[in-house]
C-alpha cells in the first residue's frame, strides 16, 4: 500500500490555501471600498473612461509650424510667402545654368518679371516662358502664374564725353 505523505505541516498553510485566502481578502476589501464610496455618494463607474482629446485654449502653447500657418492665413500672406519661397529657391526650380544668368524680380497680378544679364539669356528665357509658367504653377498652385515677362540688361545709351568720338561709328571703329 503506497500512501503519499501529506505535505501539510500543522500551523503552515499550503500555497493554494494562501492564494485563495488572499483573493477572498482582496474581494472583501474591494466590496468594502465600494460600499464606503456609495455612502459618500461616489459610486464607481459602470463604463470605462473615455479618453477625450484635450481642447486647446488660445493661450495654450502651440507648435511653431501651426502658429505660423495660422498667422499667414489670418493676415492673407500665404501667396506672397509662397512666391518669396519660389524666388529664394530659384536655382533649384530653373536649374543652375539659367539661374546663374537670370533673377526673378517681382510678382504682381499673376505676372513674374525676370531679369536676364544678357540679351542672349533674355531670348533663351522668352523661349522657355511657357515651361517656366508651368513649373512655377507646380510650386505655387495652378493658375497662380499666368505670364512670365522677361527684361534684358538695362544698359542705357553710351554716355558722351571728352574721350568719345561723336558721329557715326564705322565698321573698323575700335575707339570707345
């Protein structure tokens, strides 16, 4: 006859007994806390708490990007800022060769004025005007730029003076 020895020692409880007694004690304390809360008028919630997004007050700190966008929107500065951004990135938009010889000067009423440093580059830019309008509208939004006006170098007439020869210049005239 094989009898298993009893693991219980008198005065010491088994781990199962301790766990069940601990759970029962926790249930009893929870029930007592709920009863105390009910007496005070603070009944426990039956449904889980819902997380609500915090509402921002105008005085609360905001992200810098959002604050700048709101400022631009409130003042109506979106388009001038966008145009300034395009003018600042002119080299990236038109390429380094064209940017080395041209410079955007103004934007008004859908027209961009571009200044070229030579007549050859002004002519080149006039031929590329429709492509440039399309590229600028990709950056600024469709219909923002309707026309590109090109201005060549602004060299005035040659000044007259003591070292100048008056009259017409001939084919082999190298003076002045």
